[in-house]
C-alpha cells in the first residue's frame, strides 16, 4: 500500500512537471507560429493579388455571414481587401472544395475590383501524386486568370470552359466548382465588400 501511494505521488509530480513544461513551450512558440502562418498567408495574398496595394490585406478584412452549417453554427467567410490610397483594388478569399478525390481542396483566389480573377493558389490538398496534384501547378492555375463569376466553371468534358488535359476528373470538377461558387458569392456581396 505504501509503495502504491509513493508511486502515485511520483507519477503525479511527473505529470504536473510535464504539463507545466508543455504549457511553457506553447507560450514561447505561440507568437512565432502565428507569425509564420501570417507570413504564409501574406505570401499567398501577394501571389493572387498582383496589383499594387499600400495596405496589409491580411489585416484589412471583411467577414460576411454565409448561412449556417448542418449543426446550426454560423458560417463566416473572410475576405482580404487590397487597397490603394484607401480604395479597394482587389479582394482575396479562400474557397474549400469538400468534394475533392482525396478530401478537401483549399485555394486562395484573388480578384480585381471588377471581379476578374487575378490569381489562384492551391493552399492545401491531398490529391493523387502525378494525377490530381497537377491541378495545383501553374499550367492549370494560370488558365483561371481573367475569368469572372459568369464563366462556366466546369471542365470541357462537362460542357464548361476549362480543358483539364488529364485522366483526373474529380479534382478539376471540385476545384473549379469551388472557385465558381466563391466568385458568385462575391458578386452577390460586392457592395458590402467595396464600401
């Protein structure tokens, strides 16, 4: 009995010390991790917003309520505004295609103030190497520039505008569909974003 109590005390002390050490490390690394994430977001924003701007779009944001999810929680969409002399010259936003072949495909889309795409960067996906992952490369994302919400955001094989040049069908459908939906959402909320 005495040995069991001693063992319990030792394990408790070890657990408390380990928890304290983890909390300390978290506190120290929290700031640098947040800054690395901010820099990655800024890099993506600069890729999709090639126009000149004099603000920091990652900090000049507008959040719009986009309805509720299946659990009744509000869905918030964040838009990053690029401004020149206080006037909005571009908008960037993330879109998620939940129907990718291997799961979600998250992209950052940049448009000018008129709603024309300026760039698309795929941020996160797990598509098949050598097949689906090709759609994150410039040969495909460059085709998405200069398009609007009025574009038919489907592959040519589905009657749309985009030649996908590959055996993959699920990935381009998902990616193109998410961008098209995102652009239509922006068009529907243009006044709110440009004011």
